[in-house]
């Protein structure tokens, strides 16, 4: 059982919902990412999605686009991201880490270091899952198979516009969890229709057996709590990135832990019975 599968199994056993923060590697400070990751875990994160900087992040809104630009300007590429995860693993051997990014950096890594180098180096670094935004399942079976053979979960996006056929494809090869996009648009966009999300998740569960994590547009504890009523986990990215981008180097990790703790408390409160009930 992978670290991601074990984590979701433990959450189910305890009647809890997963909390998955997204952090852009190298932002807002190149030397603070490991410290922020550890702070997110202290605040209650169950899985960490670590963004791989890329110059054309097509699914991202302005907040994460700017974070990509800042990280790239600091010289953060996939090699540096792998080094960050290795450093994190020296302090935390249990929390799953998922890389989230676009095909170009992963393909370029293998071009530079040899076929299969990324999968081998990701495994050695302690990475648990990889979500490549622009890799639909039907076009990356070899890549997904290589990940799975190395014990790394291939994770895929599903959206309100996903067809039944796409859901079946994801259900066939996905491991770990499926990332369910809550709305039509880019990260950080719009207001979530919680009822529509619940309907979407019900459709997806007909074809996908792995846990379902919902992201895009979840920016506060109230929304996270509402979405978690039907999801197995919530993903919070743009709001966290936005909160951290103006923090001082000295306070950035504390701010991350504080924000995570507020979301964790809301998710846990939703799962507790009302006193006297």
C-alpha cells in the first residue's frame, strides 16, 4: 500500500477528511519551502501537493501564475524540486508528497538525464504521486505505468465537463486519489456551487474507486467544510500561495501552519457530533 493509500485509509478509519495544501516550490523564498512544508504538516495537512514551476501554467489563475514566475526567477526547476523533497524526507518520512505540474519539465528532465530518469529520481527522493495537468490518461499510459511500477501513484484531474469515458479511463489507471476540479475555470476562480460539486462526485464515484479530492476555488474554512461533506479531501492552493507571498521570511512558516490549522479545525468540527445530540 502506498503512503497516499495508507493516509486515506487512516483518515477513513478515523472518520476524518483529508486536507491537501498546494505550495509552489521555491515560492515565496527559495530556501523556505521545506520549512513551510513541515509547518503545513504541523497545521494538519495530510498530503502536500508541491508545484513544479513552469513558464506556461495553462490551468492556473493569476496567483499561481505569478508564483511560477517568481520561482523560475529564483532558478527553481525540477532538479531543485526533487532536492527540496529529499530535504523534507530527512525530517518527515510519513507525509505523502505529490508533484503537480506540466508535461514539459518532466519530459525535459528525461531528455537531459536519460530515459526513465525522472521516475527513478522521484522514487529516490521520496515522492509519492505525480499529477501532470496536461497528460490525459489515454495519452500517458507508459508514463503512468512507469510511475506505478516504481511505487509512485499517477494522479489525474477530473472536471465538471469530464465525459463518462474519461472517468472510466481515470478509474482504470489512477492510483492514490483523483483530483476533482470544482468548477469550470482556472485555479482560484469563481464561487463554488456545493450542490453541483456533490452531483459531480456522485457521477465520478460510479467509475472511480480511489478517493476524491476537490480543489480549485476553495479559499476558506467554511467552503472547505461544505465541500468535504461529499469529498474525501479538499485541496487549497491559490489562497495559501496568496497568503504567503507577502509574508516575511521569518514569519512565512508560522503563517502557513496557522492557516492550515484553521482549515483542519473546520474539517474536524464537521465530523463531530453535536453536544447533547
